[in-house]
C-alpha cells in the first residue's frame, strides 16, 4: 500500500469521520485559513489514484467523494508495513523495542497476557 502524506491523511480522516462529501463540504471542515478548493481537489485526485478514495457523480461536473478503505484497514496495513520494513517482519521485535524504550512496561505486558488468556 502506498503511504499517505500528512495532508492526504487529513483528508482521509475527514472522510472517515464524515462519510462522502463534496470538495466544498470538505473545505468547510478546515480551520482558517482554509485550503483552496483546487488544492483539495488535487489531493483528492491523488488519493483516488492511490486507491484510497472513490467518487460518485451528482451531476455532470459535481462529485461526492468517499473512502475506499476503512481507517482500520489503513491502520492494519500501515502497521504491517512498519513491522516488515523496520523489524524484519517480527512482531516480537516490535514488542521488545517498546519494552526496551519504556513505551510499555512489563506489568502492562503481563496484564495484556491475562486479558488474552481470559478470552
């Protein structure tokens, strides 16, 4: 899966949160100064080319855009990509790094194991 830029991810977050919308509706979700409609249209076109967004025609020149991939699918694919590239496909390596960098404690891991075993 191709990675999203920060601006592309902002658009995807709006689409995931609000569903399908026109470019002008998307623009209203931004704080001032709002991005130009043409800028948003270009970014949405790039997202379509990457397979993240699709559209349906409202009129001949008016389209509503929607996410082709769920937030969960993006998260899962992104995590898998990081694990593959940076941890030699080892999820154990990820957990080990989190413990070593004190991002998660051993007690947290024990609690997680208890939760998993309790299911």
